[in-house]
């Protein structure tokens, strides 16, 4: 078992609090709609399509048959990934810092799936959630600074054989938006998204899976293997 540097709790907790306030407040209804079949603007439609593609890419990194596997959906949002994992037979823990999103995810979970899902409102890094064969973190670590991201990944990798997650890549567009302050929060907007150069992330066993770029959705899939 590897030693892990302690998480820089001030900055991690600060980011987590902003994320929780956003997803559990102003953004709950927007997020609920974006992750449904309801009509959305053309821009949001590209985001929805990009996210569907990313979810499929992430799931493709796991075995098709997940019977007997314990999987953490880290930052589950409204629960689309958790439902897909349970459809493959997994025993899923779906955790999110936003209790309102967890409630929506629970209400949306189809009945009769071969696997099961236990929902929890809280921090995805809570060791009390236990150990897992796989961890999936889709767009849930994109708000954390590189040191906090690396510490979070170290912690998750200690309790799992495989962590598949996404970051916002340092593309020209995202970096221009970052410098122009467009990725910074306003009262009614998303918390800060931090573009990352994955090659600079100091995490053992880190590898690149691939990028999804669809309209306004740009996200890079990475994985950590024990
Ligand atoms: C952009 S949403 C993505 C949700 C979901 N993974 C999906 O792809 O639909 C990011 C989610 O991560 C959650 N999140 C961020 N940091 C978290 C943390 N430290 N612990 C638990 N959930 C967290 C947020 O509350 C939010 O629901």
C-alpha cells in the first residue's frame, strides 16, 4: 500500500463548498434538465451529446460484465452513470456532495436492474465509503487545483484498482476563457473549472484514455491503475 500526502484541506474544502452551493442551489434545476430528455438550447444540446459520448468512453474502460464488482460513482450528479453501472450488474455506491442531486438520482434509477445502487450525500473522498474495484469520476474533479486533484486521486487509488476520471484540458479555447475570467464563478454560474495539463499531474499509474470535444463540451478522460 502506498503512502498518500494529506489533502490540502483548506483549498479542497473551499472548492467543495463552492461546488456544493452551486449544484445544491442555483444549478439544481438546470442540471436536472440538462441530464434529462427535455428540450434544451443548441449549445446545451452539444454539451448533452458530448457528455453521452464521454460516459460511454469511460464505461468502455471497465469490463462489460460487472457482476461481483464494487464501483464508486464519485460525484454521481443525477445518476446516469450509476444506472449504467447497475445495468451491467455492478454493486454501486453513488455519492455526491449535493443532497438534492442525490435525491433526483434516486428517483430516476430504473427498477429491476441486475445490480444495485446505494446513494449517499457526502464527500467522494470519504474513506468510510469503503474499497472499490473501480471508481468513476465524470466531470466531478474538474473544479479542483492540480495539487488537490493529485491528492484526491492518490486517496481514491488507495481504495481502488482503477480510477477513471475527467479533467478540463488546457486547450487554446479553454485557456483563453480561463485568462479572460470566463471560467470564474459568478453568483449564478458554475464554480471555477481548472484546465489541467495531464502530463504534469504527479500521480503514479496515470494514463490518458482520450478526449471528447463536442461543441461546448471539451473534456479529457484519464485513468489511474494500481
Ligand atoms: C459536472 S457534475 C457531474 C455529475 C455526474 N458525474 C455526471 O457526469 O452527470 C459534477 C458533480 O460532482 C459533484 N462533486 C464535486 N466535488 C465533489 C466531492 N468532493 N464529493 C462529492 N461530489 C462532488 C458535484 O456536486 C456535481 O454533482
